[in-house]
C-alpha cells in the first residue's frame, strides 16, 4: 500500500550558515558597534545578547532575515523572553523546533480523518505516517495539509508505492 510520512525537519546546515552570516553582519554594521551584541549557538539553542533590549530585538531581526534568505521557515524558531543578564546585558534564547509534537500530530490525524478520504494516519514518534490504497488520495492529503495553517512547518517524504 502506498504511504508517506509527514515530518517537520530543519536543515541544520542552512541554520548554521544563516547564523554565521548574521554574526558577520552584526560585527560590521554601524548601529551594532560598541553594543556588545553577539549571536552564538549553544546547547539551549541560539543565544542573542546585547546591552539593550532593543538591540537584542534588532539582532533577532537580522537573524530572521538571514533565515528567510536561506529558505529556513521562521516557524522553526521559538524565541523566548528577553531577560536581563549580568553587567547590564540582555539575553534572549531562540530555540529551534524540530519534529511534530503530540498535539500537532493529533491535529494532523484529525484533519486527515475528517477529510473523508480513504486513508489512515498514524503517529510514529515525531512523524505522522499516512497510508492508503490510492496514490491520488495521498496526494489529496498533501494538498489538504498544505492548505491548512499549522504552527509548524511540514515536509512530506518517504513516499512509497
């Protein structure tokens, strides 16, 4: 039976390239001089630091612009609150969301079941597998999911006959 997987993966190399481009732009732009603004990646995610809250937001805008240019969806970014740090600095952590969480997976399964197409959807770890007898029904499911506004970016892979 034909099947495919609905996943939410981020291209980590493109994220890394966007991060490096953002670091270079912040280092050379005049409005970021002497503000101590940095963007770096650690275990938490991407950390943006600056001496003012507005500078943190401006640096985040630079990062978002580079992500869009590198074709990384902004739905993968989860910016946390800006918190004051030591020595008058402000810090913001931007987490990278990857995979489909349980709530969104249930939403996808419900959408597929309510579509009245002759397909089945099942949750497998951080992906949703859709199977059916007809390839056209599977393509209709892909069109249905593309037309639905979800808080995560979806990709469709592992299409099998």
